[in-house]
């Protein structure tokens, strides 16, 4: 399978590392904002074609595209890829509006192509381990307490390099938890949000608090910040009827910080690689992938409702 990857930044390289481990997959084209840095990344990974225009990459001999581009480009580029007859995996978030999210689903339904969204939490072994428990009736979520904390008072990416675009707590970082909560506890029936002051230069709220309730009765409290000068990342506390667990990306401990053995949960302990494996397998098998655009669309409906709520506050 020949793949083009758009977005040669910090997250793009995470995908390139994961794709290296999947048999029969070759990244043949790399798209970046600036040509020389893109060529350097292409050389590092042995990719033969580098460019700055997604349309040029779509003209290459490729079967599928992975989009790791700025949030504001995701929906239009996903549609562009499907218009070009290519399967597409678009990194989280699918879009930064409800209307654009619906437009991507409509295009997927028109073309019948695979369109998957990078909701990595569905694939982290830590969350997979708990999902199996919930699906098997061994445990039920009562409450999820989630902290998503970064220190980004300047516009920097995950590698500490200047960013060409502005990240967003609601449409990007909250999307991970909103989707995961519904995936683990059931459909969301109630959502509330408040946000802190807007940054004078970045133009976004730097702090946010979200409350969710599932049809099952489970609740979720999500705290997000770009102002946090301390431990960074996202930490999920699952308070369940038969136990408590804390998930930190691909790792899992009990509520008493006892490590949980995740051996055998998946073929890799890397959530990004597992996400890419699902994308490739779904295309090869002609089936809907986990985290398809159809499956994650309810998340974006909730985010759209929260955006309206915040605007009216």
C-alpha cells in the first residue's frame, strides 16, 4: 500500500515511525509547508517525493493519505483526498466546526472510501484494556476525571518549535476525551462548558472546564489548560463500580498506582502505530475502521453545541 503523508511536523514524524513497522506499507510522498525542511524529513525516512502542495501528492501513485496538517485545513483536505479517489486518515480533530464535520461524512458516504479520524485514545493499549472490560460487563464507568495540561503561552508545537497555526482546547484537545468518554461509557446526553480569559495574542481561551453525562448515567469532568507549568499531558482517572484505573497515554495503573500488565492487549504498545495499523487493515479488508468519520461524528456534534454555549455565555 502506497501512502502520502501531509504535515511533516512533530506528529507527522510519529506516524512515519509507526508506519515503518507495518508490513507492505510504503510512504511515497511527503507534503510540508516549507520545501527544504520537508525534503530533510523525507530523506530521513527514505521517502522519494517531497512537495508543498497536497494536489501534487495526490497525483502520485498513492492509495491513501494521512493528514497531519493544521486543524483549520483538515476538513477541506479530507474532502480533497476523497475527491481524488484516495482513502484518508485525518488527524484529530476532524474539523473545527459542526458544519465541516458533516460535510466530510457526506463526502465519505458519496465516495464509499475509507475515511478515518485519528482519535488515538481508542487505540492506546491502556484504554483498549479497559474497553474490553466494559464491553465484557466486568466493569462500568461511574466517573471519568480527566486533566489535559500543556504549557503553551507561546505558539509552539510538541517539539518546542514555532507553530504556523493556533491550536484549540475545545476542537482539538477536548475532542480526545469527548469521544473516548462516549466510547467507554455510552452516548453523551448532556454537556456543559466554561472557559477562562482569552489570550491577547493567540486569541484563544487558555483554560477550559467541561462536564459530560452519558446515557448510562456516568459522568465526566474534563479540565484543560495551556497555562499549566508542571506535569504535561493528559491523565485519565476511570472510577468504576469494580475498580479504579489511571491511564497515561499507553500506560495504565490502578487507583493505587500499581502497574497493569498490558502484554497481549495489542501487537504494539504505541497508540499511533495501532491507529495506523487499523487504517491500513480497514482498507485492505474493505471494512469500516474503528474511529471512522461516521463513528466519531457524535463527538463533533457535542463540540459544536459546546461552542455555541460558550459563545452565548
